[in-house]
C-alpha cells in the first residue's frame, strides 16, 4: 500500500520508501529526510519576485533582498518536478520538514483502504471558470 | 482533640489567607494565563449533566445560544463606532460559570475565543470574594491588558455575569478591536513603544458597570485617557447592550428549560468538542513537521528574527513546540504574551482546518504547547506587546504551514489543504484632527484584505479576508472618507506581478495610495514586516508572495496636480515611482514599520496588500489560468512567460500548447542540471553561524539549546535568554553619521569645533 503524503510524494509502506508521485522515482527511506534524495537549487529571488520598481533608484523594490533571504528549491532528480520550496535565512540548513513515524503509519493504514487520488474535502466555492468573469 | 494533620491544614489555610490579604498587587496570574484548557468539571456541572441527558434538548439550547451570539455580534457590528466594530473585528460569546468560552459568534475575530476566558477567570478568582469589588447581577467588567489574557490592548472586552435567583450561571462577553487607547502613537498599536508604559490604557479586569449602567466617573477617566473620548463611550455602551441582549436570551432559556439545562448544555458542548478534536487528531499521521518563518523587522529597524516550530502528532496528542524561536526584544513592541500566540494557533484551526466545530475554547483545549518564557511568542511581563500581531501572525503561519503537511494524507478532511495565507496587516493606521475638527486615531479596514493561500485544487482568492477573521469586511472607502481628511486616490486595484506562483497561485493583494487633503494635523503609520523578506512560505513546490515596501512621494501637492495637470497622476505604484511624473517631488522607499508620520496635503503614501502562498510546481499551472491572469491585469505577459513557461500569441493570447509543453520539459531538464545533490548543496551553502553583518535572533540550524541575540558573538541559553535592549535607530544613525563626519574631518584636516568630552 502507498500513502499519499504530499502533492508529489508518497510512502510505500511495504518498501518503506519515499517515492515521487509524478515519475515513481524512489527518493529514499521513509524513515529519513526525503530532501536528502532530491536535487537542491538556490534560487535568486529576482527570478520569482520581480523588482516592480527600479532597483537602481530605490532600496525596497517588491523583490526580496537576497542578502536577507535564500530560496531553496527541491527537485525530483528523475523528472525535475519541484516538490518543495523553502524560504530560509542565508546559510541556514534545509529543514528536515517531515519526520514520519513509519511504524505508526503502517498501523494506521492497516485499518484503511488505499487511496489513489487525494481526498479534497468539502467544496465550498464555485469553480473560477464558471464564476463572475469580465 | 485536633490531630497533627488538622493543625497542618489549619496552618496552611492561615498562611494562604495571610498571603491573600497581604498581596500588594494582583498582577497577571500564571496559573490562569498559562493555561488554555477548559476547567475541570465542577460538582454543579456534574449534577446538571446527570439531570439533563436529552441530546435534542442540549442541541436546541445550543442553537438558541448560538443565535444569541450572532444577534449580539450583529448589534456590535451595526452600532459600534470603531472601524474594527463596523468591519467585523469583534466577537460575542457565552462562557460557563467557571469562565470557559463555550459558544462564540461564528463571524468575527475568533482568536478572542481562546483569550477572553483568562480575564473572566481572573474576575472569578479575585473579585467574587473581594468585599470591595464583588460580582453581582447587573455588574459589568472591562478589560484590555494582554498580560491578563488578550491579543493586544487595543481590544477591549465588556464582561457581564449572568445570574439566576442569585446563583452565577454563566458569563456573557463582547470584545471589539477599538483602535485608539491613548498610547504614544494614535490608533492603539504603537510600534514606537519601548516599554509597556508607552502602550496607553492597560486595564486589568475591573468593574465599570453597576445595575446595568456605566459608572460615569470611571468612564470619564477612561475617556480622558484616550484620543477618541466619544468612541470610548459609544462602544462601551454598545458592548454592554450586546451583553445585555445575550443575558436576555440566556434568561429566556432559564424560563423554558431552566438554568441547570443551560449549564449541562455548556459543559456537554465543551467536553464533546474536546473529544471530537482528539478523534480528529488521531486521524493524522504520526510525525514531526518542522517549519519556520522569517521576521525581517522590529518595526523600528530591519533585523532577522526566527519563529521556529516543530509540530508533533502522536496518537491523539498534538504538540506545538516553539523552541528555537527568537528571544523577546525587551524594548520593541513585537513580542506577544503566551495566550496571544496560542489563540492565534487556535484561530488557524477554527478558520481553516475545522471550521465546522463550535467557536469556543474547547477546540484548542486538548492541544499542547511548548515555549520558553522570554521569547517573542511568550514574552515577559515587562516587554511591550502593542505590536504583538507581528509574532502572533507568524505563529499562525507556521501552524498553517505545518498542519497542511499532516492534512494531505487524511481520508477525512473538513477543509481543503491550503497554502499559507498572507499574514500582515498592510494598511494605514491614521490619526490627528479630521476635517470636522475632531481628534481621531484608528486604521483603514484594508488590513482585512489579505490575499488567500492557494488551495490543493484552486487559486487563492484575492484580498479575501484577514487571517484572524474569515468573515471580516474591508469596508467602503467612501464611507471612511466622510470621517477622515484623506482620500485613497488608488484603492482596491490589484498590484500586478506580485503573485505567489504555483500550480495554483496565491490570491493577490491590492494597491492603496493615500493622500491627506483637509487637515494640517494628520498623519499615518504602517506597521508590518515583509519589506525585505516574504513573511510566509508556499506549499508543496509553490512560492511565497514577494516583499512589500512603503513608497512615499513628498514635496508635491497632488490635489493641485489633479486640478492643473491631471494626466500627470499615475494609478499605480510602479508608474509613479519609475516615471517620477511630478518634476520637483521627492521619491523614496521604506520598510513597512513607519512610525507616526505627519503628512502634508497632497503627499502620497503608497502600499500594497500581500499575496497568499502558492501551491504546487508552477510548471503544472494550467496555461489557460495563466492567460486569465494576464487578461485580468494580474501579471504581465513577459513575466507570465518567464515564470510559468507558457507560449502564446502576444496579441490574441492564443495558447500554443505544444510549444508550452516543450518549454516546460526543457525547463525540467534545466532544473536537473542546475540542482545539486543534497549533501553537495549543504556543503556549499550551509554555514555554521548566522550572517555576521545582519542582526539575527533565534536558533541556528539544528541547535535548539542556544539562541543568538542580535550578533554572532551574543549567544544565549534558549531556555532563559534574558532581556535584549536594542539601540534606538536614530542613535544608530547619529553614530554612523558622526563616524562619517570624523573620517571626513580627518581627511580634510578640519578640526572638530568642540573637542571637549
């Protein structure tokens, strides 16, 4: 059985591995930090958050200050899907963000049916494409 | 004949009585304010629950009480004078005899649900038996000091005990974000406060109403202490009458079902919610999720401060551990008292995770917290906290970010998995003498226009609601302008190219350009972080929103410009700042912690609300959604192409899906080339210490035993960091200028005019 843990990651309870949900790539042991099995890139904030006012004229431009914040991007090494993004302090180590108790997960899912598509929960809004649109 | 044990008990009682009688100051009681749990079941509640077991009756009473809370909410919203009241920054609620909030209004600021029980418990503990005070039918108590349990002291509560034939059965209370409170800056949330004595009225719970009438002498004292005396009176009356309406509805239940049935209903409701919360927690996977957010400002100066969270779920326990968070800054206003942090975490559950549960204290009751006293999220009695929203909002965001990672796998969901909401009150706080000659101090309800986080299946909604009140309104600007002497020349226009990208993008924020017109005694403040560093995180490969500065144009009267050369006026921040259309004007940018600034007629203050977080890999964004955003002016074509790798005709916006697919495939390959294996990346980029040239506060990497206190040379014990006093930024600037002057003098060989020490 496989448990869908995030938009792009699942845990195979039999092999106890993190897997990429896009390309099936085995990322690493589910008892460890999945990020250790991914590629990491330090992104320049200007690539994502443009200076909408002129950085040559002004100190604050709507673009984050790259000396004050680092953006780490984590990619699947097999398909290049961006699985996680972390905004952090410059020089800070990436966080071990999901430390799973695999034994407890196995026990929990031994009482459940496998779910192949994530459960979304109750719908509270009309779809944007059918809403008010000028 | 008395035994030794009897004697010991008598001695103990005597000591307790002596200590009680000789207590010189009834300050905040740690037993009360550090405990967010519902009180133990009392013998009276036990008896009532034995007597009333019909769940239909319990449910019927609960529905009536809920309706009463909505009615009270409506009264305050319709009649309240404070902008916060008009636009929903309020709550009304019914509390058990022990002080637990059981039923709160569905709308409004739900953080109050987790806070107002503290002052009620203070009243119960200290004033019921106190012969100089007492608690009687028709009494009303006022409170605002967050050290006795509150968000910040701009929020005032009116608390009314409800009796039946002389027996205290429950409490009714109403809380409003009043704004003005007599602090050193107008509007009630001074960022210049360096001690708690700079923060205006600090009301421990005290009696201000007898026989359902406000005591005029105390009222006059309160009015005399604030900038808006009429508002103080009006809203005290409004809250009192809302509480009286609640009392009326409660007494109607006494008539039909009896007070014991109501007591049983309150207790049963709270205990059921606690049980249900434990059941829901049990459905989550057992794990620890770690996250952090970055505070980039104290509102006086830029600095890096960490809010750190490890959220652990084990069985039916859920533990929020804030160890590693920045120490408090003892002369800055951004600290929060512990109840405020807990309340805001509770808000995350009530708003975005389990909105179907009754709005009450019980939802938070089984959740556990670990924090260190003397930190930003659990500050000391001495530390100012008038801008506690800063650390409170970050606490919300780390809670929201961490819980999303638990919720994804759950088969039963009560809401959709959500990226973090924008979390800052990007708005104008204002004050001075208005066009009618009245002194005012308050804020624009645009603080309620935060961009929503993207959900797992759809984009976030623009400027939807604040994180502290899902159903608060941003108000009508034109109504506001009847009372204030400034116009928002640009209002509610989305700020293009500031979205948080993702498979689903965050809901965006809008531009506000304000300018004073009809007063020589008027000014503005802005009190948010995030002008250098985003204040939130994205989710599952989505990004956060960008950063949001303050832009100013001075030495211009834009109203003259609008009369003589209206074409010079530009309707966006980027056109105004980049094109600099007014020839003799000065253009500048600032962080968003602007202290109260007297404005001149026609000068421009320009800010933008922020974007909620993005969800998922931007390369998976539906290309038609990208085009819709371009058509709606949310993003420019060139930027959309760069971010989302879409190919389309620039004139017709016709998509080339094949070319788009190829662009995206190529970009995925590029990522694989650019990205480094984790270990290699860590070796190259991770440092053993924080940046040396930026003041940093908090833990570093995995070491949670030590926290930095503004310098890599100042390391402290995380469990007891001690006070930190930050130098006044003006003194820092004077020091820099003096050093520069000294260097120039030396270079030019010009002696100082006065060398005496």
